[in-house]
């Protein structure tokens, strides 16, 4: 999650993955707490992360 936040920022992350913890007073700690308790939100973020990794690979970046 930290990698995605660093790559996209909170605003873009909140647009890409429509989860309130990314759009209303976001922080790493509160987002991780929410994601640990909420399976559907964790699945959405994991799916976006896998897409992110595929995009990095496609664009010639081996490591995130």
C-alpha cells in the first residue's frame, strides 16, 4: 500500500480504488487498519496493485 501511495498519491489512489479511507483524511496507519478489517476493500486494492505491477513490467520497469 505504501508503494501505491508513493506512486499515485492519496488523491489518485482514491480515484483509482474507490475506498473512503483513501479520500477522507487518509493516512497509512488508518488505511492499513481499515484494509485489515475489510476483505472487499483489500481485494480491490490487491487487484489494483497487480494491475500496477503489470503496467510497470509492460513499461520496462522490472522492479516497483
